[in-house]
């Protein structure tokens, strides 16, 4: 999908619209014409599966998303109701909101949904299980972080809408990539990595949302240290709103856990320094420190999950060795040399993170220490850090794969084994 293709109907998004039409009335809100002026659908006509080929085959005068309406679609009131349901079901949200709960829900109550955004949210809710709920969750966490940082109301309103819509670009990508239970291979992940940019294009061209909101969505997977995607932005090139949204997205998978939520949140954010603003990390640390409510359930930390961390530590060593081998046996120049330096730099960062946690000491002499219940917090930290480092190793593999397009085939082939090591942290 590129900037100039919104006049062509995206087949993945259209498939989701057709799925919605099986249970809900979706109709043309105006006459729909192709680029040559031929009427394809009359205003009021219901969308049916039989129309798919006709719509996909023609370029349209106006993007299809702007010419559809859905009966009983999601509204701002629906968002607010889902937010209240999440607050009841996810205990950690009360901690993240702290004493700002009233202000947070006041922000959400003022949410305004553009018709195209409402349509796409409804399509996502019906076609991708948990998508709408995840958007509301990220919106809640984003506004909570903004409230604790005393950001003005207009900025918090931007965070609410951006959180809700941050993954809207996923509707335009092959859905099988989101359904698989296995980690995506780098060549598959490159398609998923485009979703922030796709969301930016869709909302920029089809709605009147402000640039700050759209830029936040474009940057919700960027990281301050430049390790994010899709543009590897760093520092102040990432907007304030995108920085908040990025951290809220990172926290969303932890917050819904039933055990060790506060400890895991702090450990995950601090594991690899430099990815998120210190001021935002400090907010989470302070909330954890000040929490005096009912203790969160203590989960089991299995020896098996901790042993995986040991394998991740070994993988990091293997990756360094492979980089050394490339440097020694296949001297690179230009783009290839810069790429190797980039990988080594990121691996160095992960190595420093491991040393800072002291985890390497736990694996001295090459074996896992005895798993004792009284050492539970130590093993919890090992578990969390191993998970985070494993994810970063796979992320380096994906980033490396995408950048191979800038190399000659011969230079790209040099990195094949390194990608294999990084992409399988536990099996390397």
C-alpha cells in the first residue's frame, strides 16, 4: 500500500467489511463511482459478498471507506462503556490511573469519532478478536500516563483517540500474519511492520484528525534509542504523543496479566535503558512505590521459563561470535559495514543491560542454579529480562532483514546465519 493507492480497494480491508456485512447492515452512504464515472453502487445499496469482485476490479473516484455506513456501529459511548468494563476486569488499571481516574474518564467522555474511524473500528471489532478492546486499553493507559505527567487536556484528548486507533492500519494487511501462534519470520514481519505507516496514510487522507494525532499513530512503535520501527526515529524526532503511545503499547500486554503486574511492568521498562523517556518510566515506578491496596496475586515462575533465559544469554554470545566471524572472514564496506556496526551496537546495548541486572552471575559455570521458592523474586526478574532480551534479539533480526535490501546479493548473503541466530533466541 502506498500514498497513491487509496483509490484502489484494499482486498484485506474489504474482506473484513464483507465479514461485518454478514451480521450487520453495511450500505453505501452515497453513490459509488469508478474513476471513469461509471456508477458501481447506488446510495443506500447494501454491501454483499457478490459485490467484492466489482469493487476490487475498479479504481474508485473516492476511497470506499468514505462511502460506507454501518448500522449500530461503534460510537464514543461504546468506547466509554468498554473502558469502564476494562476498569472492572483489569485491576492494574486502577493502579495506573491512581487519583486521576475522574480526569481520565472525563477525557474519554469527550471523544469524537470521525465517521471513517467509527466504520474501521467497527470492522476491526467484528473481524479481529480483541482488536477494539486492545485499542481502548492502550487509550486508557496513554491518557493515564498523560494525566500523571500533567499534560494539558487537548494533548490527553489526542492520546485517547490515538490509542484507540493506533492499530487501524492492520486492517489493510494479510490477516493470517495476526492469527498465527508462532513468531513471525523476518520476511513475514516486514508486512506487519508497515501498519503504523498505513494507519497514518489512511487517517491522513480519509479523516480530518489533527497532524499530532496522526503522527502519534505513525510513531507508536518507535523507540527513543532508534531501535523501533517503521522509520527508526530517535530522540526528539519522535513526538511527545508518540512517546507516550509507544510506552502504553509496551505496557498493554503486561497490564492484563493477573499476577506480578507492577513488578513486571517496572522490570520490562527498565530492562533495556534508553527505549522510553525516563520521566514516563518514573511515573510507573512511583505508582508502584505508592500503591497500598490489595496485593496482586503472586504467579508461579517455572524453572523451564528461567532456563529459556539461560539460552537467550547463550544466543547473545553466539550472535557476537557470528559478528566477529563476519568481520574477520567477510570484510564489508559501505552499507554492509555500517549495517554490521549497527547490529553490534544494538547487541552491545543488550549485553550492557544484562550486566546491569546481574543475571549473568546467576548462570556462572554454565549451569542453572537450584530453583528455590525463597528466591522467587530473583527468578521472576530472570524470567522477565529473558523475555525482553529475547524479543529484542528477534527485533534485531527483523531490522537486519529489512536493511538487506540496500545491499548487493553477495553482501546480503553474509548475514544469513546471523539472522538465523537472532531470530531463534531459544533454539540458537
